[in-house]
C-alpha cells in the first residue's frame, strides 16, 4: 500500500480496522485508499488486500461464495447495509451469526473504529496465490 496514505491523516478522517484473531490494526484516511479490485471499494476485503492481510476470497470478491465471511465485532453502524445478494449467500455460510457479513460486501461508509473477526474455520494460512481481480466498474 502507498505509504503516503498512512501518514498525517486529517482529524475526523481516520479509519482504524482491527482484524482478529491476529490483532492486526491498520489505519488509513477515509476515501483515500486505492481500490485493489477485490470486493467492493472500501470493503473489508479491499482493506485486507491493500494491507497484505489474508482474507480468503475464492470468488475474487464478487459475492459468489462465502469464503470471506467474517463477524463484525465493532463498528457495524458505520457499514453499508447488506443487500439481497449478500444475505442470500450468508444463508449458506457456516456458523452464521447476527453480526455476520461478507468481507467483500461490507463497505466502510464513514471514518471510525472497526473490529472484525475471521472465524477460525475460515482462515486459510496456506494460499496458492491471489484470485483474479475484478474488472474496473463502468
């Protein structure tokens, strides 16, 4: 990720995301993070990709699977609402909870603190490379 994004974040524009169980926290300026073509722009998958955090996403972030399923522990009020496609996929996710979201679809809509947990059964620490990136939206 571009180091310039990480320094001197204006007050009121700070986004802080902690990924559990790693406990890895990343910070960036709201609206200034480049889109890595994985999931929706400013989604947790997008954040993970920009900061080198492994969040499995077999479908490339196109809401066609549940491998990026995570639990929102803090900050749900600052996220986009789940759309029908995401809710349909979540119905197939293992261990669905009230705070379940797909990392590719849960978009950060405002500055703030966010804590998400990648379920233990969903952590793939052995990866054979990145999936194909999504095309630029038209």
